[in-house]
C-alpha cells in the first residue's frame, strides 16, 4: 500500500514538472546576461582598500568544488578517474602550523597575568608552570593546530560528505584570485560570515584548502561531547567551546577566558595564520572575537589585519541540529550515503579591507548613537521633532565583566566595535547571491500568497531577477527559465501545494498554510528582503500615511486597511498628496526598528530614510511634484527689499540667502501594477513589525520578572499561539522575530527584569499604528 502511494506521488510530481516544461518551453531566457560585480568594500569606511586593483579585468567564471576529474591531478588513466578525489586531496598544499612554545607565550602574556591577579588565584612571582591547573580548561584550545596529514584525510571525508548533501558548491574564481594576491602580500586574513548552519564552519576552510590557500583556524561554537572527536577537530584548526561551558555566553563569563583567547589570537596572527569567525545576525554572538582582534591592533600587538566578508547562500539551509557525539556523527554520516543531494551552495568572498583603516578613518560616527528610547519615546509621547541619530545596539557586544547591561559603560570604543560587527553582517549579507528558491519563496510568500499559476509565477521570476540584477545583486542560478522553475519548485515542493489537473496545462501553486512551511519560505526569502529593504521601508511609510488619511476621513478614494494585494485590480485612484517631510519622518522611525544587518552603520539614518523615499520614485510608485509658491524664491524686492550676503566660509552654505530648500510632495502613481507592487514591498517587513505588535500585547499575559532566555521562549510561544488562532501570519512567530522583539522592548526602556512597562507599551502601540497597517 505504501509503495502504491509513493508511486502515485512520484507520478503526480513528474506530471506537474512536465506541464511546466511544456508550458514554458517557448519563454525566452533572460538569465545570465549580466554578472554583477559584488563584494566591493565600503567606499566611505575603507577608501584606500577600495582603490586597490587586485581583481581580473575579465570574468573567470565559477568552479564547482565537488566536481573532480583527472585534469586536476598530476596523473592520467582509467584508475586515476576512479580515485581522482583522493589524488586531488593529496596534492593540495597545506601551510605549516607550529605550536612550539605557544602555551608558554600565552601564559606569560600580560593579559593573562592581569586576569590571574584580578582573580587572586596566583601569588605574585609564581612561575607560569605552576598555574597549569587553572589553565586546564584552556589547554586543548591553546594546543589547537593544523596537521597536514589529518587535514587531507578530513578534507577527503568532507568532500564525500558534501557530495551527498549538495549538488554543487560554486565558488567565484575572481574572488579567489584576489585572495591569492593578498596572501602573497603576507597580509593576515580574517574571514567573517553570518551564521546559518553548522556547515558554514566547514565550507570556508574546505574551499580554501581546495584552491591551495591557507586554511584558517575556525571558531566553531559547539560543545562536542566525544573526546576523540574533539581531538580530531582541534588538530585541523577548529576552536571549540571549553569542556566546562555549555554556551558561548557561559564561556565568556569566565574571567580568564577572554584574556587567554586574546593572547592566543595574538600568537596566531604573529605566526601569520588566518582566522575564520562566524557572527550571528540575531544576537551578535561571535562579535567578541572581532573586538579582541581590534583591541590587539589598538594596543600595537598586531599591525593590521584584512577582513574578508564571506557570503554563503544555500538553496535549502541544511538542518544539523544533532547532538555532537561520536556515535551521533557516525550515524549522521552513514545516513548521508543513502540520501539524494538536494540544492547547491554559492560562496562569495568579498574584497578584503583594512580593519585599522576602518577604525582610524573616523567616518563611522559612533558618537552620534543614542538608545532607542531616546530616539522614539520623545517623538511618540511628546510629539517632539525626530532626532537624526543612529540606534545604539549595545547587546551585540555584551560585556562579561558586568552583571547587567545597565552597569556596562557606553564607551565610544565599545560602540565602534559594535559598528564593525554591524558593518560585517551587512557586507556579508550584501555579497551573498540570491538563489532560485529564495526568489520563488519571496514571490509566493509576499506577492502570491493566495496562489498563482505556473506561467504567471515564471513571469514574476523573470521580472524579479531583472530587478535584482539592476540593484547589483548576484543570483545563484542560470539557464532557461523553465529549468530554473522546475529546479526551485522541486526543492520547495514539501512546503507547497501544487495542483496539477490533467485537464489544465498550467499547474496552480499555493504556499502550504502551516507553521513549518511558512517559516521555511520566510527564511529563504530573507535575502530578498535585505536587497529591497530601502523600497520596503519607503512602502511601509507610504502605507502608514495612507492609513492615517483614511482614518481621518479626508479621502474616500483609498481602500480600507483590509485591502489585500491580490484583490487590487485595474487602476486605483490614490488622489492624495504626501508631504516629503512626513514621509521621511515615518521612514526614519522604521529605520530604528529594523533588525541588525539591514542598514550599514556608516550611513546616517536621515540619509537612509531619504534614500528609501527616493527608491520609490525610481520604482515608479511615487511621482515627485514641486509645491507651488506664492512668491518666487529669488524675488528679493518683494521678500526682503535688499540683497544680503553671507560671510561664512562653509562650502555647504550658499553665498546668498536667495536659495531655500526645495519643498517636494509625492503622489501615488496610477499604473495598474503600482498598488500590487506597494503591497508586495510592505509585506516584506510586515512580519517583523507584526511580531512587535503581538509581543506588546503579550506583555500583560506573562508573569514577570523572568530571565531573558525564559522570557524570549514565552514570547515565542505567545507568537505561535496568536498565529495559530488567526491561522495566518506564521512568518511573525519565528525564534528570530521573538528575540528581536524582546530586544526592541528592552531598548525602549523595559528594565532587565522585563516588567510590562507602560511607556514601552504605549510607544510600541503608537509606532505599530503608524507602521504595521501595511
């Protein structure tokens, strides 16, 4: 019976795949015509690094790391073709990693001695050999090395493992040529990526190993229970958590952990080793390693390092939530040999830039940062003018030496470290490619929520691909449109409902209305939201103003709050004029509510808000109109009677008082696609803002005070219960949404005990009334 059901499902799957091919075989391909240049470093923060011409003038193409043949070895023949993977691995170059006297140098460093003195564990004058009992949890970390023979064996195992997991690992050869030239200059490289899966830690060293580049020491925040497995990983350059720590936060609470790790980083960089660090965009975990490297540069212990943001894009993010024990790992590896490879990976290495240049340039003004409560509460509660400052996110770089964040000093040095973390999260995400599954997930979740025919979806895919390429965003797919659609739908099939009726040649596709399916589509679509964040912020600001107009009863030609993008048909008259200053103010408020990594820290919030409004003009959603004046701007006789001149030497000021800032207004464009496009952009941020609304409502339902982790878990449960009651909007109840919402509440003035503060509730209620109705 089960065999018949599986055969029936397989036939249905083949039927709709054939229908898509037959329906779209005549559609011309528009993919692969343009290859954007991605990964350039910031022009404002690192102009000297940007001027370096290290890349090739011609495009070198991509290489699949999992594709081997005899041409990549020194041998030829039929036997070589069968063992070419082993021969390929044996021919890779492995750089030496000396560990002699490293323990003694770390123990004798001033930081470690000061840490021991502060603990009052070691009396003055005691030899470092007598302190080994205190260093016992850190000895395996200090002795971490790279064994050439073991690295080659582990590399062979990983290539076989990834061949069973992924269909391919594509790497841009132009980026590797830049890394090779920088390595020849003996620059110390630090690779930084955004954490998505445990496999992130393995992909970057494997790619560099496969291209004869120096394999970095990798920070992997896992607690491995098996001693043999820990020993193997530490001999291929993997830094694991100490055996006594369960999480990164617990490891950082040890007063000796930070001095030992900082001294260890100093010794590794002096040896010329490379480092690979992953940073969490949700909590900022991993950023403390970047803060340690920056402290070494500031103290003069290390002259400089080159930061390399790495963008990793998955067709489907692999789930690796396994207990890291020896038996569990072997069982997982054995299961890989019986599974079919699904999806591919695209890896982009951004242009290296100097960390010292970024810190000393002074272009990232952290002195203008303010807490969120100082930015939003005065505006909302007292109707004061908006403050054009950046939001301070102090929780991205927690201080382990203080009992709470309220005791930690708001020092400019700490804010600069937070700015570096935010910049690297933004840069790594910006250089990531958009995969076909991400593109289709975004369209189905935000534009075609009620379902769409395959032919209409393909037209949307072609349109959105052109929009991505226009914004200098690389895509991780190519080929004919029919092949791309068939490939992406086959990977997303478990999360979709595909109705293939024999009487109809065009299948109907609907997102599955379940929590797991919606969260999977939202995770895949996040990279598209990052690309269109300017347009999304501007669209939410426009929608908020339209809602205010409707609530005031000024215009009856605008639809109500419940209008859905799918119900908009034909030309809708939005005969209302929107003021530029009010639009910019709404966009400015939304900027402060964005999650980390969506906005570069070197760009002012006012500039970001203005760019958000201008992006809607470029999209054709808004039409700019000049406000007519009763008196001409430069009619001096009627206005002043005399002509006055300024004596200031400021080049930003005008030489006369005849110039005034131009006043602009905007009107909604009238083409038929404009309302649908507006709702599509608003939906990208609606899930995040809706989670803030639901979290605000849930404050009164939770007993306080509670620890933060427990409170986040209860908020997450409340979000899931709310979505289940409404039977929709499941994208608002992810763990990341709960964590971001709780952090927003804390920044708005809720104490560390997480009491249901009245002013935070009122503030969020007003902000959400302005922003979330989209």
